């Protein structure tokens, strides 16, 4: 893992700080046309939120309407092709999201909708790797279990109300459990986490797949390093290295859980993609992190200079990571590679648009032309839709209440949509 970390840091340092070339830009008229199509889609979604389905036939009909509405929006406003929609909808990521939600609620009836969404994000990453590595998309027992570890462990360790000594004790016991030790859990919370580890063990025998469990220990160690560093006053280089270690280790673990073993090219892509996703999340959350004193590459830099050059470098880094997908064995993965490459870079553009005050005015104006929607429009619709979060959760619960063989509420990767 040290070699992957050093290689990824070297790739980052090689990336220039100028804005990369994009395939196309959008005129104001083109943006206005796409905004009108988004409003049609959002209006239909808002209408559905006001009338949660009560019967199987109502849920089926609503699922079909929502799926059709997104497909129409995707084709006309996002230029998605049928091959892209096939990956996103029932047979692809949406189906994985549905399975994740139902299994999560079956595993723990008290799990929250927010925790399900958080776990689903990781499941999408792991299942995407399945396809890129030449397999089929499937929510395996180990992918489900590892994805559920995120809300159960990360959120617990990030909770400022939990004493540091309690966190250290949990980390020590959890590490011993990941090594295969017979560790008695302390309380219901740990017992739940131990059950998830058992699911991974049920799919991957430790003797046959030692790297699976080594990868889990590495991400656990990265989390511990993060907690230690945040108690200090870190320099930017320290935060950068830690972010690379944590993000890269996380997706390498996804890769091992998706395939059991990895080639050198697969491990390198997984690590670098994890780094990109970590930094992209840090950019998206930069305003919130500044408010709460959370130290990331972007929150530290925001107090010193405009984020123009740092964001450009992340775009350049992301472009080079996307090129690595050509070295992967997924023969039928071209539509997925196209989706990932497009959504990753457009996600950065949208995130920068949300935090426009942290950039120079000229930079914001320049990158806005790279977005199919104007930033003011996106920010306004995001604020408007945030008021419906309670209704969205109730609608999601209404679908979960249906029979397991019913289609659930269609979930889609957020990187393909504005953040609502």
C-alpha cells in the first residue's frame, strides 16, 4: 500500500494547475434549455412526493413514472444514451440501490434512511469495480457488509461526543476482530459490526483470500491515523498524504471485496480512484468543513488563496485516473467508463459552483460554461428541493414497506445529478 500511496502522490505532483480541456462547453441558451427540462423533471418528482403510494399497484405505477421521467431528463438534458441508462436504472445502479436498502433494513430494522444512502454510495463504487474488472454487477454479501460498515464505524469514530479513549478501545478491538481474533463485542453496536465482518468471512476464506482482510485492516489504520492527526495542527502536506491514504485504501478494499484478488493495474486504479473520490468529497463539503473546523486539503487552502489552481489540479488528476480504466479487463464496460469519466469531472464543476465565493470571479465565469446548467439555477433548485427532504424520506420508506420482489424507490448515483 505504501507503494500505491507514493505513486499516487507522485501523479498528483505531476498534474499541472491549469484548467484541462473539456469535450464541450454550453452557451447560455443551451443551459436555459436544459434547465427547463430539469424543471419538468423536478416538477414531476415533487408531484410524486406529495402522494406516497399505499398499495403494490400504486408503488409499481410510481416506479414506472419516476423511471420514465429520469430517462427523459437524462436523454434530453444530460445527453445520456440508452446504454448509459441501462447501467443506471433497474438492471444497474438503481437495482443495486434498491437491494442495498432492502437488505439494510432487513439486517437492522432501526437503520436510518441517511445511513442507507451513505452505505449505498460505497456499494455503487464496489459494484462499478465489478464491471470494470470484467464481472457482472451484483450486491455480494461482502460488498453489502463492507458498505454497511461505513455508517456503523466512520460515523461513530467521527462523532465529537464520543470520548477519545472510547474510540481507541473500539479501534483496538475492531482491529483484532479484523485479524480473525475471537473478540467479545462490547455492546449492541459492536455486536452489529462483528456480524458484518462475519458476512465477509462467509464469502472469503481468510486462508485463501488474505489480501481481502489486509485491505480492511489498512483502511481501519488509515481511519485511526486520521483521528490522531486531527487532534494536532497538521500542515497541508500531512493532510494531503492522509487524504490519499484514507481515500485510496477505502476503494482498494472495495476492489478486493469485488474480485477477491487484484492485478497491479486494478489495484493502482482502485487506489487512485479512491483518492479522487475522497478529494472530490472534500471539495463538495469545503464550506461545511470551514464552518466546523474540519481540516482537509480544500478547507486549509481556502483560508490562504482562491481554490482555482487546486481545483484545476484535481481535475487534471481525475482525467489521468480515468485514463487508467483503459488498462482494465472489462470488455463490456465502455458505457460505464464513459459515465464515470463524465460524471467525475462534471461533479467537480458543480461543486466549485456551489462554493463560488471561494474562487476568483473570472474562474467561476469560465467553468460555468462547462456545466449544462447555470450555477445560480442549480443552487436555487438545491435549496428549494432541500425543503422536501422529509417528504423524500417518507416516500422512500413507503417503497421499503412493500414486498421484497417489488421495485423499490429508484436510487441513482448522486454524481450524475445536482446535489438535492
